[in-house]
């Protein structure tokens, strides 16, 4: 994973400060721990905003993660969990969980999850001096277990629903499974304290 800073650090901090201020002032445009993902034409700008926000965070984690402060990492990780809580709520409702609105957000948030997990597991341990000291422990003890416990059932549900979906939705599900399901499974098993022997018997 590339760790070079592609944006000026001051610009990153300014943007993140503005986003956190918007979060405080305009809570209704953030799909954080919402009852569902709105699926009307009028609501599409809200969904688009969240998709673009998750995409922006993914780019920061992939290319400029060492520039992020403790508060900025907290904002990203809390946003990740809150988005999956919204997706979980949307999937539990009677309307199809594989609607384009849900799938668009699911794809962007899944990409953020994948890049965050790779960064914290592979990059941070090699550059501990440039990252918040508590980042790894907070990810392992708080965030990863919570998010993967929601993500794995969602991936299974969406993959099952794909058999009745359009060609586009099938393709999106394939991307989700390819990028995240294995990582989700491994972390979920880790969070569940399964032994390596149990895991090996499960996958063999």
C-alpha cells in the first residue's frame, strides 16, 4: 500500500476540520447510524454526499494516512462503524437491501473498510512513530470487531440477493466479496476468539 502523502498536510487537516464541523451543524446529511438508506430521487444527493465522503476517506487512508491526527482517525473509524450500522438497518427492512442506493453506499464503505484494515495491519506496525499510539489497540479492541460483525452478514445477504438482482448488482457484489469478505471472515473469527485449529477445520 502506498503511504506517500498526496495532499498537503495542512489541506488535509483543514478539510477534516470542515467535515467534522458539518457533522456537528448538519447531522441530517450524514447517514450515520440512520434508520435506513433513503431511496428516493430527492434523497440521492444525500446518498451521493456520503458515498463521496467515504471515497475521500479511502483515499486519505490509502495515500496520506500518516498525516492524520488522532481525532481525524477517530472520525474516520467512528464514521465507518456508523455507516455499517445504517447499512445493517437498511438490510433488515422489508424493501430489497440490494437497491442501488444501498449498494452504492455499501461499495464505498466496504472500500474504506478494506483500506483501513490493510493500513492498520500492514502499514502502521512498520511506522509506529508516525501514527497515534493507541490506533492499533483501539482498532483491535473496539472498531474492528464491531464493524466486521456487521459487515460479514451483510456481505452474505447481499451476495445471496444478487442471484435475483440485475447484472450490475451482481458485479458490485462480486467486487465486495473479492475485496473484503476474506478479511472480514478472518477478523470476525479473531474477534470471536476462535483458535487457529478451529479456523483451519472450518476452511478446509
